[in-house]
């Protein structure tokens, strides 16, 4: 096996989607389904044929928030759930044996509430950073989720001026310290992200960019696959993030297109 497929969607209530046959038909195309705003509590029992279900419910008196990961049952022996204190993210570790890579993959499902939500705390971004610092050296990192972040096309890496580097005598291997520039070039991936989003980046967007720069993570949306064209939807607020250590082609992350989101969100309510 040399490919794993991922799909993310903000379901805005998982229980109502489980009674829709089309939902089951669609998710069966993917090995991993990452969900946000599941709105479950600890008394709910989720049974989805063919999948193991990992959940992290919000500690709240009302059903709100929550994240989940569905994984095909044949992957069970390769998966370990990682428990951390970061309440906005659910981690699973996928063994390197499945893709025959040098390192395990750490997959994170993320939901960060909007800035005006009573459930938002700026420490959520800090906690994600702490988790990444803890695991990044031992694992390849993939994050998919609803960050409620608008990043436009702000660089998700620190760009060094080649002219300045030449002037002060910094070697080329330091200029491309992470190797991502040469990696993207070899894979035919544009280093610049494409987006028709002409609105202002929000605070969540800047915080997400900081996380990318601090941890050598790169936003796939607007850069990889179908998203590499400039006419993508500007309101996709759940970037897929991948570490620079493994070619992105070893995974096939997929976000929900706007028409697919509408299909399953007939009971859409205000996010919190």
C-alpha cells in the first residue's frame, strides 16, 4: 500500500448525518474521515460499518463542538490513539509500516471555534504548538480541520532573500534549510498558494501561519492537486497541513468542496 486517502468535513452534528445513506456512500471512498463539530456527548454510541471511531467530545453542558476520526477497520493494527491535554485536537499515530516510510504519521483532527465564541481561548493555538514541538521530531505531521482561519496567500514559511544570503555569505543549504523549496520543485508543486480570497486575513489566520512557520508545516489547500488552480473557493477554512519531511504525494488529503458541504449541512447552525 502506498497511498492513504483523507477527507475532512465540518458535519455540524454527526448524529443527523448518520441517518443519511448518501453520507455513508460518500465517506466509504476514504481511509480516514476527520470530522469537526460532531456535537456528541459521552452517552452517544457511534457505529459506522467498516470504520473504527475515535472521538473527543467537548466538556460542555450542551452538545457543541467536538471532533472525531473515522478509520477503516483494516488499519486498526497500525493505529494508536494519542492522548494530550489539547482540547481542540484529536491525535492518532499511524505506523510507518503501512506506507513503508521512515517515520510514523501523526494525524490530527482540529476544531478551533471562531474568535467571538465563548469556547475560544487563545491558548488553543499555543497548545497545538506544544504538541507539535513534542512529536515533530519523531513523526510526520498531518493536520486537517476547521481552524476558522483566513490566511489569504500569506507565506506559510519564512522567506529568505537570496540576495541578502549571497551578500552575507549564507550557504545555499541554509537558505533552503527545510528542503521544502527543492522538494516542491521536484514534485512540480508551486511554492506559492493560489486563492481568490481578497478579504482580510483574520487573527486565527495569522496564528495558523505562525504555527506553520514555527513547525515547518505547509498548507496544502491552494497548492496541491485540484486546489493548485487560482479559482478555488476562498472560504475553505480548514487547511490541510503537512510537514516538510515527507513528500505530500504519499498522502491524498481531500477537503470538502462547497457543494459537498451544503449537501450534508441541511441543519447547519452557527458554529461555536
